[in-house]
C-alpha cells in the first residue's frame, strides 16, 4: 500500500513467504473484524506510516514496525501475538516505533517473540504488555498511560526475558499513581 486508504469490509492476507508493505496510512475499520497475519507472512509498517487496526489484529507471522511508524488499535480490541508470531518494534534514536490505542485502551498479549528497541507502547488494558512468550530484546522504550489499578507489563510464569533491559521508562501520564 503506497497511498493512504481505508478498508471497510474485510482484509484477508494469504501466501507463503509473503511480505505486505504498508508505506502510507492505512485504516482497517472495525466492521472488517479481526485481521490475521498468517504464519510465514510479514506485515511491515514503513517509516512515517500509521496503520489503524480498529477491529483487532492477530499475528501468527511477523508484524514489523519500522522507525517512525505507528500501529493504532481500536478501543477494547486485542493485539494477539500467537506462539508462532513475532512483534518487531524497530525504531531508532529520535524516531521510535509505537503502538497506541485509537481511543480508550487495547489488550496486548505476547505469546510469541518480541524484539523492541526505541519504542513506545501506550494505553494498554489492565495487564499491560502481557508476556507469556519470549522477549529477545527490550531496550530504549517507554510505557505510557497505564490503566488505573493496572500494569504496564505482566510477565507470565513461562515468559523468557533477556539478561538485561536497558533504558526503559514507565510513565503514569494519567496520574493514577
């Protein structure tokens, strides 16, 4: 996708070893339902592009956010990264990759693999980033607008974390403290 547009009905991604590039703003309306990225498929959001997944998103393949890109989830939707999935937040200094809610908050379940460097995650639901899978890297990031009486990050018993996490910030922007 190289021009901004909206998908109102449905989006079905198919193929083996396929990469779908989103290089301009893309809105997938809530009426389109939950979009699934199949295993062996990559959806890559390009620098400066924003993808609005207003009906939710399931990642069985790879979701890659490049420097300056944004993924906005619909209110009360879920970004589900399955055990076979990978979420790559690959920002750069001064040009972060970010995930936020379009309005309200969203659920972020990570059963797959997370690689995050120069990133921001905002407006998650009560469990925050709910990790039951593997975090291969989590550096130079921010967690903003945590829910009242909630967490920015929740680690499940089976979560695998790296030995070090560098330069992470947790900000109570809503003043729930």
